[in-house]
C-alpha cells in the first residue's frame, strides 16, 4: 500500500494556525509605532500619527508587506482603532466645548455639515462611489483618518475606498500646515481667530496643532478646542450614516443579520468616555496616560490603514479623488473663515 501524498497548504490558508498567526504582523506594528515615535522626536512638528500612515504606505509599496503579516496588521487596524476612538472620548470635556460660545459652535456645526454633504456631492460628480465619497467626506469634515475608519464600520467600504480617503486626509492636512499660516496676515486674522480657523478647517488633531503653532502659542489653545468640538460630531454622524445604510439595505431585501449596526459598540464607548471626562471623576495622571495610550493605539491602526494605500493605483486613478480633496479643503476653509469673520 502506498503512502498517501502529503497535504499541501493552499496559499490562502494561514501557514500558522490559531492565535500565533497574528504575531508576525503585530511585531511589525510594534516596530512601526516605535519608529513613528522616533521620527517624531527628530521632527516634532510632524505627529507620530502622520509618520505611522507614511510608514504604512512605504512598507506596503516597497514590497515588504508579506501575506504572513496580514492577519496581525489587519487585527491591529480594526481592533486597536476602535479602542483608540473610545479613549479619544476622554479628551473631550463638554463644559470646555461649551465655553467656546454658541456662535462659534454654530459655525463649527455648519462647517462640518456643509463639508460633509458638499464633499459627498463633489465625490459623486467626479465619479467616486457613494461609499468612497462618504468615507472621504467623513475624514475631511470631522477628524481625519480615525473618522474614516470609524465610518467604515457602518459603510463597509472596500480597501481601495478606505485607503483613498486616508491618503486624501494625509495629503491635504499636510498641505494645510504649510498654506494656512501664509494666509493669516493677508486675511487679517488675530492669533486667536487663526487658531479657531485652523481647528475648524484642518483634519487631524496633530495637523491642527502644527498649523496653529506656526502662528504662535496663543493660537494653539483655541485651535485644539474648536477641533475637539468637531470630534464630538463623529458619533452622531456615524449613527446617522448607520441608519441610512440600514434603510438602504432593507430596500434591497438584505437579511437582518447583514444590516449594519445602528450604533457600533465602539461609538457607545466613545460617548461613555466623553461623559466620564465631562463629569471630572478621573484624575489628571489617568487622563494623561489615556492620551498617550490613544496616540499609541491610533498609531498602530493608522500604520495598518497606510498599508492599504497602493501608490501606483492612486497615481493612475486618483486624479479625480485629488480634485475632490482639493475642492473639499477649499470648501471647509472658506465656510469656516466666513463664519468666524461674521461672528468676530
């Protein structure tokens, strides 16, 4: 009797079964986060979050992203991102946001809504898919790459759509760091008003700090506060999009089990964290530790998101997406400037 031939493992099957298959990818994520922090020490004006995205893009596009790494990197992208968004809520104290005054808050809400819906309209006109336009609009109007990933939980975009939205946030947020400070004096903005304008129109928190900081330390406080007031809108926007997606899914006859959640669990956690911070029961050392943990978790997740960016594909097909991103940047800057000038 001849021996049975040895079973070969299909390429799609993980070579290492069980939890151990996550270890190679998680190891790379840890190294990437450490590298992002190291680069931030060399260039403090660039946040570790932005370095993490760029490292992810480079890692994937020079051919280092092997199939064995994918399970761990994917796990970090999804799971750590959710936890990072939850902890992000601990940076938001509603009393601090309310101290901005109702007029400034109205400007923030109008700016976010106009940019959110305006960018989706632009995306459709330039041939983007509805999901791609939604993800891009979320990132450019609210809080950058973390908002893109949060919205993707209910939008279920494909990898290219998510990667394009993240790339646009990175490109135009970085461009804002250079361009907006050059406009402060020609537009006649005080440092405080320029800070508020930066917070209302730039995407990532770290990008906001870098932009406002170019005008002086007096601009940073208003910038961060206005920016965080935009972050508060992440939860209602994700919930609203989830409700719309469920209605569309029902109209196409999808089963209840395939419907997106009305409120993703991590969004509930985000709201709980905002309440906890707002009532002031956590001591300062805990809040400082949570802030550091948030940055670490988001660095890990954004590195993973960066690995999904195919530079060649983006160059080949991304001209329309770049046009949408540029027009959206002009839209959010113009609306927020007009609003702040009107109330100032």
